[in-house]
C-alpha cells in the first residue's frame, strides 16, 4: 500500500477495468454494493462511484458513491435563509465511503472524503446544492455506528435533530474545508 498520495488515483468506477472481486472493507453491505450494485446503479444514472487505485493498477483500495437529491428543511434545526416555501432544498447525497481492510489506517478515507468535497463544490457551482447529506450505517453494532458517526463529525458533519443517523454539512462548510486543504497543500494563507 503506497503511503504517498501522489501514488494514488481517484477515478470514476469502470467495471470493465477496475478489479473489485477481492475488495473487502469489513462491512458485507458495502462490499456487496461495489461487487453487485455499483455497475448497474451507475449505468442507470442513479449514482456515480469513484474508486481509489494505485497509479497504473486496477485493484480498488477504496470507493465512494454520490448522487443528487432533495431534502426537507424541516429536518434541520434552523431553516436556511432563502429556502423555498415548499421546503425542499437540493443536496448531494454521499452513499458510502469504504476502504479495503488492507489499506485502512493510511488516510484513504480522508482522501475520499475530500474528493467528495471537491465534487460537491463543482456540483454547487453548476446547479443549486445546499449541503452534503449522508446516512451513517449501523452494520456491526452500536460501537461501530458510534465510530463511523464520530469519523464523519471530524470532517464537520452534524446529525439531524429528527434522525441522529442522518448527518449533513452545508456547502459553506464544505467550501471552507476545501479552501483550508488547498492552503495547507500550497502553504498560502
């Protein structure tokens, strides 16, 4: 497993090219999504899946899936300024972030999350997108759920008042995180 991010590539999932049969993140549902559902959902324009591979290789080390949707502002603690009367606002849904067990602990999850942030900035620049929304999976019991929820919270995600397993991060927060990451990378403030 490379430790240098420059040795890694994030690419849109291509089932004809990317090797996924051996992918095992330790969560059966996430493994099965990649092996059995990702190709069809992407083909049917229901989601876009992005994979991390080593440069020049096809073995998937990690992935994330995103799609567009709407959410009702009543789920939030405060109604966003300018929200339409009908209460539906556009969001980017983050379906999954998964890293193969052999590659876990090397920061790939964070690299994938920042890729989601970059994609969200592109989407929001082209069409309305108020926030990124995700549902924390409960597979593996309460401890695993709490660990996942804490991991997302480290990036700035906040649970909904109406559903603690559903979390969101506004585009204002996402843009700030992207700016901070770029400043860290370049050394400019």
